[in-house]
C-alpha cells in the first residue's frame, strides 16, 4: 500500500506533514510520499519546480517516514491527478491511498475526470478547517456512494473508497506562509514563521533554504 500526498508544496509546511503522518498512523501506513504537481507558469509565484522539489527533499531528509515522489513532474503539463494515478498504476499494482485535505473536496468536481479518481485509488480525506463539512451537491452525492469511516475497508479493497479521518486541525497554508514571507500578511501572522515558537510551521531546513535563496520576497 502506497500513501501519497499530492500538492503544490509552495512551500511544504508542517501542516502537510503532521496531517499526512497522522492520517498514515490512523490507517497503519509507515511512509507517506510527497508528490509535487506541475504548476502553470502564472501560478508559480516566483518559485521554480527545482526549489519546490528541494524543499520536499529537505523535509524527507529530516523525517524518514517521508519520501519524495516526483512522477507528476515527468508527465505532460498541466498535472491531472487522475492521469498521474493511472501512470502510477502502470508502474506498480500497489494499492494507492491518495491523501487530500477536506478543502479539496469543495472543488473536486472541477478536477479533470474526477469521477474516475476512485478507479485507481482510495481517497483519504484529512481535516482542514472547523467548518461543517458541506461539499457541492455533485460531490456530496458521489461521496454518499463511496464514503466510509471503516479503516479496514481500504486494506481489503484495492480502490474505490473515500475514507474520512478526523485528523487534528493544523491551521496553516502555504498561501499564509508566502504572505508572511513577502510582507503581505499582518504582523500577528508572523508567528507562523517563528522558529522557536511551537507555532513554527516550517521545517527548520526549509526555512533556511527559503532564506538562503530569497524565495517569496515581493
Ligand atoms: P496553498 O495555500 O498554496 O493553496 P496549501 O497549504 O493548501 O497551499 P497544497 O500543497 O496545495 O498546500 O496542499 C496539498 C494537499 O495538502 C491538499 O490536499 C491540501 O488540502 C492538504 N493540506 C495542506 N495544508 C494542510 C493542513 N494544514 N492540514 C491538512 N491538510 C492540508
């Protein structure tokens, strides 16, 4: 079984890592693969693919449970999760647990061939905010057919289920971190980058890398 967290990781933060490892613990998986997607040039906010990969590698170097998975970067642009999952399945028949934050379900019906995602994987949904969970009707109807809270199901079946996991709430996003780094965010938010604070949301090596390369400066 292979656990994958796909994302932009622009930059990767501890919200990604804590939530994914907690979800992995809940379903009894040791490793989580961090899989960066390709970004359209207008969305790269000044940070190259090379930098995003390097920051993911730094996270993996400090935590042996994390593994970079770079397949999506070798596929044609733009990234489509369903095509990536298909490509992963061509490489290996392993069951895939694709981790996503609950916020992703709010626009899942805009994803390319979204109704085919479960042909290739189980979706493992991590908590993202305190809101009552209410995705759009098309997604809700689809969820009603596939959702489970039974963890054993994803070990018994090769694909086709959506597992909701009540991971703790890690209130941080890459946008918030970029805003602090570029000076857009209010000073109170600067706390998210305070390394000595328990609220420090960036891995120390990632923050060092960002500073060294002057990333996200406006
Ligand atoms: P941005 O703010 O740039 O949109 P992001 O912080 O949401 O970025 P992504 O790299 O886009 O990070 O997220 C990849 C996946 O990780 C998504 O499924 C997202 O919902 C999930 N995720 C990101 N941050 C958290 C978090 N703090 N807790 C749980 N899941 C998260």
